[in-house]
């Protein structure tokens, strides 16, 4: 499904939005609109394209247009942190925001709660986790794993970014020069490789039986990485539940009432 996408400078007046680049693929508008409809809330939610380097101007413009809340996706989460005038504790620890309250200028990070809830859903409470990637969502994943007491291995295409991530969080993480699957119970793909319909060069013969593969991305069908995982007999989860859980947490910040999770997951399934 493709959204009606507005360039930020041409955005209509509205209530809520998701900003990113690219943004046409996002399921957030469909999911949040379903939540508003389920509860009879009169509000709009738009997909808005913001190029790199224009986040601050775009958010100021949306505030003037009367927007109350914004979700932030790739690659603007660090810029959203910089724009915010105050931060929740988790956002302050991570220096990354995916949810903003435009009125107060407060930034939040609901990706952490989204990942923690997915771990519970997968029944993963102990063992070794391999995080692939070192961007904004990798930070949230490593932080969430650290708080859940899981042992974390981290691989990123650009090793220096993985080193920066590990030292910025102060979590006990060991770095892998290659995405070696051996010994891990869970693999979380936080790279954006799935957005370009590609997979990662993983050697599946190294994987333990019972490995669980969680791709934060989602696609019309399975992402290429999850197709590989399924073809090697592994259990998997795509990014839709994570999308719903982080979106439900954002909804609750904006509206101060429980999110209609069933309607939200149904809208994106
Ligand atoms: P960032 O832009 O912050 O990070 C991107 C990461 O992907 C970097 O580690 C980058 O590596 C890596 N990468 C990009 N292309 C490739 C490639 N071809 N091969 C290997 N590594 C690559 O993105 P985010 O962390 O914000 O988001 C990443 C993904 O997670 C996206 O697909 C996003 O849609 C998804 N996501 C889903 C959510 C959900 O609710 N379901 C929530 C949050 C994120 P390098 O440092 O080398 O450039």
C-alpha cells in the first residue's frame, strides 16, 4: 500500500503525522487512523516527506499548522532528538526520539517498549541475542536487551558505528567483525537493508536449531531476510507487531488513554 504523501512545505493542517524519507511505505497512517476510528476520535494522521537536513524547519512548520503529535522514522530520529526541548528518560539515555509532542516540544522513544513487548511475545527472556545494525533502532534494541538481562552481540556494516553505539550506551555488548550466527538464540535485524528488498550475507548453516529471527522491517509479504529464515526452518517475527506496540505507546502519550491494540494490529495485518 502506498500513502498519500505530502512534502512538508505543502502539508495540510492536521493533527498527527509520521515524518521520514522515504515515507510512502509506512503503515502508520493506516494504523493510527484505525485507532482514531475505533474510539470515535475526530483527528487526522498524514504521511509527510521530510528530506535530510530539514527536520527542524519541518517540525516548526507542522507545529504552526496545529499538529499535536508526530512519529519519526528513518533517518530522522537523531534530528528529532535535537529538535525536542525536553525528553523522556529513555529518549535522553538514547539521544534518539521516534515520538514527539509538538505542543510541549517533548521527545520520547517508544521503540524500546515496542521491542521489549515483542520479546515477551516471542517468549525470549534469556540467552544470547545478535543485533544487526547500529542505527537509531539498534540503539533501542541494545538498550532494551540490556534491561532484559540478555547477552548482546552487535554487528554493523560500518564497525566504527557499532563501537560508538556500544560505548555511548555503556551496555555490556561484544562486537562481531562478521554477522556470525553461531551460538545465538535470537537475531534482531535493525538494518534498513529490507527497505531495499535485499537480505544480508548470513551463513545460516552456523545457526542453532530453534533460532528466532526478528526483522524490525516489514514488507507486503515476508522480507528477504525472513524468507531466508523460514526456508532454513527458523521461527520469525516481522516488524508489524513492533510497529503496533511502539505506535500504541505513542498513542497513549498523545491521548492519555489506552490504545485500541486489536484495531491497530488488524489494520496492518
Ligand atoms: P538508521 O538509518 O538509523 O540505521 C540504518 C542501519 O542499517 C545502519 O546500521 C546501516 O549500516 C544499516 N544498513 C543500511 N543499508 C545496509 C546494507 N545494504 N547492508 C548492511 N547494513 C545496512 O535506521 P533505523 O535504525 O532508524 O531503522 C532501521 C530499520 O528498522 C528500518 O528498516 C526501519 O523501517 C526499521 N524500524 C522498524 C520499526 C517498527 O516499528 N517496525 C521501528 C524502528 C525501525 P551503516 O552504519 O553501515 O550505514
